[in-house]
C-alpha cells in the first residue's frame, strides 16, 4: 500500500520538477521543494528514527529549529532536511540511529 | 582566512532585517545581511512557493505588502547572503564584532566577517507545545504547516485538526478556506472567561482597528464555512502508537476525541533568544507573554554595546512593528557610527511609535485572550519535555526533589537542552517546571546558559574558522 | 533544613561541607557513609562549577612526574573506582558509565612526545607499577584502526579509565542524601566563624553550627580559607571543550582529549588558559581543539558539533592537590584539586575518613599549602 501523505499540493504549485530518490524510490518533485517537504508530499512522514533508534521522528517546526527532519542526503548523514532544497539526482534516505562517519 | 569588514551586519532577512538594511543604506553604511533560509523575506513575507493565482486571496494584503519591502531591499545596495548561517558571534578588537558564517549549514564555504555593529533580527519561534504524544510523526506546528503552504504550496489533508490558541490558528484555517480547503476542527484552549479577562485591553486594541476588523472577518468566515470550533479545551493528548491517529481532549465536563493523522499545534510565538543569550545580553521574563525577551531600549540597543535587536526577536508584535523597529535600530546604529541625522531620527521615531501603537495594542489584547494555559506550560509527569533527549516532566520534577533547583544543573543532570535544538523546544518548559516545583517565579529561576555554535556545524568548519594557537599547558 | 543549633551543647551537624561539586560531594558522601551528620552548602545555578565542565577522565598516565607520590595517589583512587562506581549505582540507580579500557596519548609533535616520554620514564623508574607502552605508528595502526596514519606515535597506560562526570555528580548528590546527608542548594556560604569547639557557617538563611567544616568549594575557597586560618593557593585555569552529535561507536578506546561517551557523542578538549574568571569560549582555541581531534581521527571532521563550553579548573601552582587541616582552627579542612573525578573515590574513601578522625594517608605530607611559600 503506498504511503499516505498528510499534505497535498495546491493546483498550479508544482512546476518545474526534478527527479530525486527517497529511500531508493524515484520521485518527481517540484524544484523549489525542500527535502523535508518532498518527503512529506511523498507520504514519508517520518524522517527516520532518533539516534537511539527507539522511536520514529518527523519534522515538527519546518523552520530550522527542531532538528527532527535530519536525513541522509547523497551519502552524508544528518543533513537538515527542511533547510535544504532538492536538486536533480539527489539521493535522500531516512536516518536510522546514529551516523557512521567515514 | 581573509576577513571582510562591514559597518553593519544584519542577521535575519525578515521584515525587521530588511527594513533595517534599507534605512542603514540610506545613511551610507555598508551592510551585509545574512539569512539561513534559501531566500530573503523571513517567515511572514514568504509566499513564493504558492501558485501565483492563489497568492493574493490566500495570503492577503498584509503579506503581499511585503513585496514592496523585498524590492526596496533588493535595490538598496546591501549585500544579501541567503542560505548562510551565522554560528558564532564574538566581540573582537576595538569594539568590532567577528561573525563566523557557514553556507549550507557548514557543508559549504566557511568564512568570517567583521562588523562595526550587529543587528539581530532572527524573529520568533513557535512556543513549545508539550502534550502527551507531541513527538509522534503527524504532530507539528501550525506555523510549520503554514510554512509548507507558503513556500511549497502544500496544504494539510482535510482531516487535520488545529489545536491550541492564538491568532495564527484562525488565520491559517481562514487561509486554507481561501485556497478551497478545509480542516476537520479547531480545538481551542481559550474560553469565554478569557474574553472577559481580556476586555480591559480592548480599548487599546481598537487602535489597531484594521487588524481587529480583519480578525472578526476571519472568525465570521470560519463560522460561515461551518468549521467546528470546540472551546475551553484542556488535557490535550495526542493518540497513536507509531504515528498520530487522533487527539483526545476535555472540554468543560465533557471529554472528546477526534480521529486524524495530522494534528497541528500552536500557542503563540516567543522570541528566538539563543543568539542574544549566547552573547550575554540580559533577558527579562515577560509575565504577560510567558516568554523571555532581550532587554532593549526604545531604539533596540541591547544590554551589550554594539548589539541591536529588532523585530519579533526582541518582542512579539508582528511584521508591521518589526519593520518600524528595524528602521529605528538602523537609525540608532547610524547615529552611533557618526552618520546620524538628529532631526530625521526624531521624526522617524515619532512615526514609528505611532505606527506601532495599533499592532502593539492588538498583541496585548490577543496575548490575554489566548494566554497559554498552565497545563501546557507545566505539563504532566508523563509528557516529554525535551524532545531531543526524551526527558519527561516527571524526571525534571523528581530531580527538583533531590535539590536540583536551577536550569543549568537540570541540564547537567538530565541532558535537557543538550540536543540538536539547543534548548529551543525545552528551555521554556524546564524553567517553568523549576518555578512551579520550587515556588519561585520564572524570572528567579533563569534559563540555560547558551554558547556558540548557534546551530550545529561540522567540526571541520570550526577547525577552519581561525588559525590555530597554543592550547597551553598545565602542571602535572 | 539546617537550623541555628539552639542546643548549645551540640552543634546541629558534625560536619559542614562548603561546595556541592564533585570535590565537596565526594567528601560529604564519604562522611555520610561513616555515619557523620553532614550538611552540604552549595552555590547557585550560575556559579562557575568546574564539575559541570570536565571530560570525566579517571586518569593516571603522566600525572606526578614532578612528584611521583601524586601518581600513586591517583592510581590508588583509580583502582578504587570500579567498586566505587558500582556502589553508587547500587545506592542510587544512576549509572556513572565507568569503564577502564586504558588510555592513549597520541602525538603529532615531536617536542610534546619527547616531554611525555621523559615524564613517564621518571615515573616508571620510581615505581614499576606505573608502567606504560610506547607505540610506533605500526602498532598504533593495529590498535586504533580509526586513528590517522600520520601520527608520530603514542603511549598507552592500562590504568586509565573514564566516567560520565555529570552522572557522577548526580549520583553523589543522591547517594549523599540517601545516606542521611542534608543538601542545601542555592545557599552560598558568606562567612565562616570559628568558635570554641565548633564553627558557625553563615549563609543568606542565617547561621548553621557544625563541629567541623570542610572547604570544598573550588575557587570559592579563596575568600573563605583565611577565615579559618587556611590559605587556598589556587587560581582559575580555563579549559574549553566541544561536544559532537551522537555517533556510532568508532573510537573503541579512550584517548586523552577525545572521549566518546556511552551515548555516542564525542567530547573534545582541551586548553589551559590563565585568563582569570572568564569562562567564555573563543574561536581560536576551539579551532585548535578541532584540529587536534581531526589530526588524530580524520573522520571526525564531518561530525556536527552541538555544543561548546569552557570551565575554570581549580589549579595550584604545581597541579597537585591541597589537603590541609587548619593549624589555628582545629576541625577546619581545605580540599582543593583539579582532578575531582579521578580522585572522587579517594576523596570519599580515604580523605573523608581522615577528616572523621582516622589516620592521615601518607600522601598528605605533600599536600600542604605551605609548600608554596618561599
């Protein structure tokens, strides 16, 4: 069953789009979307888990203050989803637990 | 690393920051404006993400009025760097300030700038809303949802329930109606008793007749559209196991619940004080707005010479007042830099004060009408207070019994305030709980000690920020 | 709540401890466990509080190269720590996260490495129990796979360990009260008045009488010590630190200046700056600390820093503690040390009994303030 989104686009707010991947699934999202918005629109409400891995977390403030929207972007963990715009070919993954640095 | 020097650094490109920049440029100051968001405009004047045809009816004249300011700002000759974070601000040689800037939250270019004066215009944040279940996916702020609408053109599903108090609740529900959308219901904490209590402030609010009338129009529209409003609500609990499934509440003697996957919470705004606190500016507890405010004079000069604060970051009063305060601060900064014009200063100051009367009167009225209730500011034991570290109100209270009376000791013992959000969503609640448990005022309790970095930045950004020095030795 | 001791035959408390940081609380906890009626007067929330600003190391390596008995004092305390930590956990439920994996010092500067090796050699020659290993780059690569390959080398001591210093203080406060102690927060001591056979401790609340008084208030001892015939030869020495976000465990060991906590965050330090009573952070020092860490563990460069802070160590001119009974006011004791975490076990289990009348540990002969007089 496809994920159900809590948010829907207003008609006429969607062009132009870029192709990104969210957790391995391809999505066409409007180019002006932030990563957090793209995930919410795609029905991926939870951005991942807390560092302890014990509970799901999701964006709360969408203005760069709560840091609950941290996601992995293009291989880099704990990027700030609501303050980062999507870009063509971007690979977004939910965070699960703590990052492993390399 | 070579350092640029500016007469004035403005942090925040919202109404106060932009208005301040325009005025400072008129007085011949060199101005750098930095904002973390991808575009200038701040929160209030956003709207670029909405379909053009909907902007006017949904956002309304107030927001669109910002267009003129944004144009004036773009043309005034200030350098604007969006997508840039200021993560540290320190006083340097000869009264100058040194700011560390990072693009892309530190993943991008890092540099330092020097400034003769700094204007903080960081605005507000939504008041924390600690209720049972508020950390579940599907619970977020009304402001968050409004940001999604304005900057992305995304609107909540019609099952959404708006919970809390304050003008934004009604404004957002109204904006959704204008966009052809509905919400399931409004659960409001304020009751008839609050209206009686707020009535003495109504005369002053009438100075903001336009805003008052707009508010009444909004309420009438909601009524006409049949959006259910349940008032006098208490004991909010968000239900769900791995995500939001509904919300339970008490309204008077009755209990109730609504099924919904999306609960939007709001109970007013509070100034964003992390930067002003980390600079050591003095702050006062406002017992009317239940928030901390930096201490500023009429011109916005803070308790630290060379730091001015304007807009909602100094006191919550809305965009119109923020613009005036930005202008006043810039005039005072110009005066301090020897570029003042005393006559212009006085004239503008008078106009500013008159211009702010209405909005400030309205704020005083709505503050009383939509006062955040005790159970929200001082939640029950099982409610998570610190989202980042999962600390409950009960744990805070238990430690008070052991003699842990201050917010910094509480931070040390529970880790409240040590997470990514740096106390933004738990600090106010911790101070309130300590006041309650210790029988003191919040002013007496105080707040977390805050320091840079203002937001998390990668270690390599800190490493690159300055040339290394000797770390020093100690005996043995 | 302390009262004024209306019973003139017997003061309300047997011991009053001034200072509720890790020094004061360790001593007070030891006294309470010995059955002494003990009260602690602690300062305010915004006091300097060295206990809130340290790395939590239970460290032996390299200490005391100029006075080897200090090395043994530190080792003795470190050896007591496993049972001490377990006891605190049993009594309070608080896990102080103590472990003893041994500690590494890593070097990228020849002068620093030479100096450290010289000091370690002196200590080992004095007592072979103060052993250590010298690690060349190949051995470092084998034992610390995450460390940089560009380091000169390192040293390792099996005696070193770490704890969570904030949990330690929390546990001490709970354990002290659980053992019958009275903890008075936000009651800074204004003055001490020696009287025949007892002391009057003056706070904003009034006077409390105690048979003995222990000054364990760090820099706060400076104005109080002369009131009871003592001198606190200490000065502030600032240390700055950084803490990262929580990371998957990668360090696998304990490195001085780079400590990964149980929760995953990495604590980085530090500096030694004689800047007076200034606990602000400065960009150049933070940059230096950041480079120190990245030089040793390059992958840390991408770790997000959540917090920075500075704290004022309580430093004597030679870095060793001062433990001194007052010659003119018997029953008053001064306790000052910058190593409150490492020495917490010794302070609770050796120093407190001495204050309670048991035999003085030998090491005390090295710990009088008079050693600084010319």
